[in-house]
C-alpha cells in the first residue's frame, strides 16, 4: 500500500538513516535489503570534499530520495545554516529539521525548532520537523509549511496508541505524524 509525503508517493513507509553503520557498504546493503525509497543524511557528518568511495553519496543509488537533516544542531541559527548548506550541496528543498535541546536524551528543543522552521519556510523549504509531543506546536507548524512531523523517539503518546493525540491537533489533510526511532526497536502495530 502506497503513502504520500507532501507531493511524493512511496510504496515503502520505512525511512532509514545513513549513520552508525560500520561501513558504507554495510549501509548500502541495509538500504537495499529494506527496499527503502528515502533515507536521511546528517549534513554535518558528511564530508563535502570527499571524492570517490570516501564520499557517502557514492554509496547512495540515484533512485533513493535523500532527506538531509540538521542533526547535531543545538540552536535555530545553526539549523538554518545547515539547512541552507544541504539545499546547495544536495539540490533539494526538503529538510528534516532537528534542533536538539538535550545532548544526552537527544530530545528536541521545540521552541528553537519553531524559530528555525519559520525562517526556513520563508525560503520555501519543505520541512519535516523533529519535535516532542506538543500538539500546540504541531498546530502552529502545520498551518502552512509543514510536510510532516517527526515525533521524538521517546514520546509517550506514541507508545500505547500511535500518534492519535498528535493527529487530533494537526490538520491531517496537509500533514502526517511520523515516528522517529533512532534506537531501531521494532514494535508490533495494532491494526485498527
């Protein structure tokens, strides 16, 4: 069953990252085995000057959509700068916007994320913000320029029932709630 994210349609709902693999060939093999159509790429962790097989882009097939992210940013200004760099380097308006508020838990800073998203919206980015379970923030974000919301991996509201409390405050005709799972724990989904 296909699904739509903004103007794009996908057949596979799984989005994998490009970090924490022991090697690029293992990363590529995981992407192929999972048959993903979109992957995230932490812009701050990828070397723009690398050439050939030392450049991560060498290992990403052209059919995969790259969703650059601002992982490692701790304030709105840095996130905006990294998003602009991603746009230039990867020729995409899409950005997974991450502004980290706590370096230990990796919980996002929702207020700084909103500030960065407002700045990027003026520059016509397609923004997928990484936020905690804050339905008021989600409503503010979804009004005009949100493609989707990534929910923080530790959001309690996702565990028992899925993203329903989040969805109730977001106009789901224009936005979706995605669960981010940095820890890659598989959970059985209830069928409703």
